[in-house]
C-alpha cells in the first residue's frame, strides 16, 4: 500500500459516498469518517484501540479524523508500512462494497473494497 494524500471525492465515487452512503473509498494518509462509517468499522473505541499510535481525533458529529503518519509523504519504512496495514485492516469494514457500486465504477475502486482478502 502506498501513502497518498487525502483523497479527492470526485464524480467517480461521489454518488456512492454521498447519495447512497454505502462506504468509503479506501485507506489514505488522512481519513475523514462519518458517524455511520465509524459504526461500520466497529465504533470509536475499537478504532482507537486498533489504531494506537496513529492520530485519531473525534469530530463533533460522531465521526473521526484518522491520520496515518506525520507527513503525507512518509519514508518507506517498516513502521510506515505497519501503520498503513493496521489502518487498512481497521477501516476495511467501512469500505464500499463492490456489489453496491456499478460495474463501471468497480475498476475505479482498485483494491479498496469491503469483501477483498487482507493485504498481508
């Protein structure tokens, strides 16, 4: 998994995220989760436990801001990879489902979908 800056919510997934509210696009350097997405991933307490050492900030609406590393362009180290693996595993239940997206958009999700096997 590569460290990437905050994802842009463009027209490729906008309908899935904001009209249907099915799930999030994937795990990135900074992740804004709604209260619904936090619940899908097991709740705030579980996420804070699983993501110990990452920046996890409660937001006023029940959502969370989760930041994987201090820099959006971190060094490629074992620690960085471990952080992104843990992040991916923790929020995967909130990823959009391949079945809930149109066939045309499935390719745009890449490897970030709820039903896929773990990355490690």
